[in-house]
C-alpha cells in the first residue's frame, strides 16, 4: 500500500456534519474529542477492486498521529485543487447515499478510511467538463475546519456540472 504525504492548510468555513451513532456503532465515552486535522495523517491508498468502467476507487486514509484517542463521524469533504494553496477545480465530492454513518474512535496510530470514487475526466463530454490539470486533493476530515492536501496529479473537470468525485462516510480500517 502506497501512502502519499500531506500538507496542512488553513481553511475557511465548512458546513459541519452532525450525526448520531447508529445501531452497532462502537460505544465510547462522549468525552472522546473529535480528531483534529493536526493529529491526522491523511493519505491515498489503492482500494481493493480499484477500478470500474470509467472510474477509479481509492481509499482516503486517516491515521491518528496524536497521543490520545479521537473520534470521527460522517463524511470528509474532498475536492480537486491546483496545488497545496491552490484553488478548487470543479465540484466537491458528493456523499455516497445508502452508506451507514457510524462513529469511529481512533486509538493512537489507528486508521479510519473513506472510499473515494474518481470518474475519469476524459469520459465526460468536453462541453460538460473542460479538463484542467490538478495537483491533488483538498480534504476536510469530518467535522473539521482545517484541511489536508493530498498529492494526486491528473486532470479534473473544471465545470461543476460534471460530478467527478463521490465519497463514503468514514469507517474503521
């Protein structure tokens, strides 16, 4: 599994996701703090079954690099960007419907994952895409306002009508 480096970025506002644990979720103290971006290593890894017609599936991994346990619940925010401090290209990732949202508690060095589907820009009609070079992904871990940059060079559709990205809620690795 190949993990890519990240860079932390200050960011503007983000709509926060509030979700209650669902049946079967790990029960933990409500005092477990939300995982902060500064205590997470965010990277991409190959996903088992990694490709389908016109799409690639990758795992966004969130590793707790802090000294204490922390919790995550919900969906990460993901978008293509032109560089670590660059502008967003195209639409942000859509949330995958029908996926259970559960609270995940990460002990130090533990990981959570979210599956990212990337539709190939070349498969969109040029009138709906306008492909542009990108340097990577801007990732908001769930319920945070600070982002991580994950290097992923390629092309993205600059027109927001082209829904190129979708992402699942985080789950235990």
